[in-house]
C-alpha cells in the first residue's frame, strides 16, 4: 500500500520529531555502556548509527521535499 503525499509528509515529521531523538538517546546510551573503544572504531560505529536510522524510513522521505504531484 503506497502512502499519499500528505501522509508521507506527516509520517516524516513524526519520524524526525519523535523517532530520531529517541534513536539518538538509545544509540548514545549503548555507546556509553560499552567500554571505551579505539577512536577510529568508535567513529566508524557512530557513522554507521548515524545512517542506519534512515534506511528503514527511506520510503517515507522519498519525494517529500518536492511539490505535491496532484497539484
């Protein structure tokens, strides 16, 4: 089932305003719970975590920045 343009815009706001802050808190909590790693390994983990949150929501953000196709 494809989401309408208006639904995708609403869900993108939900993802950015609710899911992303929650994900950041969880990621930082996990990173502080494990013992200190070498700096490059830690940087790589943060880079992966920084991109990984958006992959499941790719369909929500697709085309949201463009004009409404029905107008």
